[in-house]
C-alpha cells in the first residue's frame, strides 16, 4: 500500500479497479484547511489523463506492471506477432493494443511488451532506431543556411522531417518517442 503522501512520478497505483501512473504530483499546504496532494494521473489501459486531489493519508495498492523484452517478428493483417527470446513463447497482439508504437520498428527488433495481471496493454519501442530513407526529394544547393527540413519516407513506411542534405539511401537515427530526426549514421 502506498499513501498519497509518498507519491512519486512514474509510480503505478490501483484506484477503483483501474491502474494509473502518476505523471505529476504536488503537495499543497493551504494557509487554511487540511493539506492535500494534487496529481495528474494517466490511466495506463485507456491512455486518458485525469487531474485528482487526494488526502495525504489515503492509501492505494501499488500496481505491478510487467515489462518483458520481446522480439517483433512480423505483422499478419491486423495481428502483430512477438516472441519472448528467453523461452520462445509467441504472442499475437491486435492493432488497437499496438497503436503507433511500431511506426519506426523493423521486423526482428526488440521491444518491451507491458502487461498488467497477464493482460498486455501496450508495446514500448526502442528509444532510438536506425532506418534507411527510401524516398525523399533532393535538396537544392544553397538551401542549407536556414536549417530547413523536408519530408522523407523511411523503410517502415513512416514519414520523418529531415534536413535538406539527407538523401535517398542514407541511414538515419530517429527518436521513437518524438519521431524526430537525430543524425545520419
């Protein structure tokens, strides 16, 4: 059990049968009245963010989230197949569970599959990936002074904004959290 006075960012708790992760918290001690904890919590199953206040003495059970490293094997229609590399168990997840998580992930790359009580609710891609550009317009000489960007399609089919000097066939490094170009490889 975790009391509201002990909240920390990233902590996962159960409230009324739902699992929430604490995004932000603030201990408030008004001049008049009792102290309270103002929080911004995210429902990890649905993804909704809610602001709530709690008394510091309220207690909640801590939710245990399992994050397992799994290899992304392939997509078959609306199903995405993953394999646990330790025991070779395979899991097929539907597109609703995956969302945009695999936008920058190639087959045979490692991902973290997150589950609560055996129910998978999300997939976390690696933080950085290296992908090859399959299609982009050529940059023009002299356009580099402004730091302008152009759209490019990477080998997974996703679109990324890249600097003008990047050309088709180049390998680039992408931050999967923001979808931003980081550097050429």
